[in-house]
């Protein structure tokens, strides 16, 4: 077996572990054109949308939110660390000094949390189901505000806690909000194991956008996880509501 062939096998095998799909047998070039290139474009989209949010006040990337990826590693379908890259872009190219990440996907955002473990300029609110992947206890230390969500959490409880925490933690010196709006907290989602309704998702997004607007802080929304067809309709309806009200 040639060294070049071994390298190609390793490339696909490594990508396979990160995206958790059995694609290790595919040629690297095929994998790139079918999957990785689109993720890379979505990552660029997150950075471009951050720039738009600074200009217009808000922007939504209809993809991205790869919150399990860090600058050094990936996992859980996430390869490119778009959230870390957005933060670094805002700090280095736009001179922002105080950035808030509101991560409401059902899973812990351990990728960017690992990147900002010792960075007090990045404030992290993360609501997730702590009984499921990834259970990254080291990364947890980067979180400033954590709330556990699971099948017993009702829409009413969720929205009440969210409003309370946003009121408590969004400070006037914060200059940008990255909102990771995963819909895998929705009832029936096979990976999130939560029970929030489609109406609850809409209410959640409305609450976060209203807080950003109230505080006059630019907001970038990323769609992150969601693993059933119904989630698509829920987030579509929610975005329509956000942009028409
Ligand atoms: Zn998720």
C-alpha cells in the first residue's frame, strides 16, 4: 500500500470521526466536494453575517453554529469552529472587546468553550441537556451562566428562565451577541431529548432578539443543530416572524 493511499485513508477516517458518519471509505476529494466544502462555505457565511450584523444590527446565517468544534479539534458533526472564528474576527478586525454567546442548542457548546476557557472578554450563556453528548466538564468551566434543559422542561419554564437570565446577564458593555439557535430542543428531536414546542422555539427566538434590540447590541443568529423534518418548519416560521415584526 503506497504512503499516498494511506494518507487518503487517514484523511477520510479522521473526517469520519468528527462528523460521526461512516464515510471513512470515501476518497478524500469526494468527501471534500460533497460535504466539507459546504461546511467551509457555511463557516465563511458566519463571518460574513457577523460583518453584516455590525452594519445592520442583525443577521442570520441559515447554517453554521458548529459549536462542538474548537481551533484544535472537532466532533459531533462539527469540523470548522465558526463561532470561535467569528469571535476572533470581531476582536481582531473590528476591535470589539466584550462579546456574549447565547447558546440555546440542546447540546453543550464545548468547542468554542475550550477556546475561551481563560478569556474573560467572552461571556457565555449555555442552556443544554447535561445528560447527553458531549458532557465536557473541562469546557464547562468557561460557562458564565448554565441552565439544564430536558424532557421535563416546559415551554413556560424555559421562557421564564431565559428571560430571567438574559435580564441578569446582558450588560451594557457587551458589544455583540452570537446567538446559537439550535432547534434540537424541540419535542421529538432524536438527539436533543427535550420537549419544547414549535411555538416555544418561536417565543425563544423572539425573546433573544427583543433583548438584543432593547439593549441595542448587534446580534448574529446561527442555526446549529436540529435532526427532524419538523424542526425545519419551526425555524422557518420563527425566522419569518423575526424579520417581519
Ligand atoms: Zn445540538
